[in-house]
């Protein structure tokens, strides 16, 4: 489910619906998703899966490379949501980050793709796609 912890979600248990905080829902077999005032049929939990595209190890390595290329201290907060520009990177820094990623992961990034990478998450997702291609 895409609801934040503590945000009420509508869970369907058979014919009865209850609105409970997401953090208290367990062993749900189906979920009703009311969106924009319209109710949609229940989804079976076995067909509904949420996952991050990139592995944690990949994200951690990307964070390390960003820290190194931008000469950030070890205690600087670099997360998946971190934008290179907000960390002080200019266009040359971004090119150097991409070159560091290519070297670390043994990949080759096309120029168009390199220019579109603005966050740690985007970099990690791109790495995953390129590794899967090979």
C-alpha cells in the first residue's frame, strides 16, 4: 500500500470494510482502493507487490561515490532522495559522478542517460537496468 504509516487505509476483509491505521493492518488478503471518490474492486495481496528497483548495496555504493566525488564528509547525509545539485554538484561534478559509477559497476552510460540523472535513486535504478541488460 502507498499510504504512509499512521494514515488511515481502507482494508476489505470479506464483505466488511474497516478504516484502520496502516501500521495496524496485518495478514491482509485483499485491499479496496478508493481513489478520487470512486471505489475499485479489491486487489488480491498475492498479486500486489511493492519493491525498490535497486538493491541496498547498489544505493550504498552510489552514496559512497557521490560523497567521494563531491568531497563530502563521512557524516554528510546522502540518501536515495538526495539531489546532486542540493549536495553542491555542478554539471562537471555530475559527469565525474557518472564516470565513477561506470568504473565501479563496469557499465557504460549513454550521454542522454547521464544528463537525466539528478538523484541517488535515479543513478541506482539506471545501474540496475544496465546490469540487467548485460
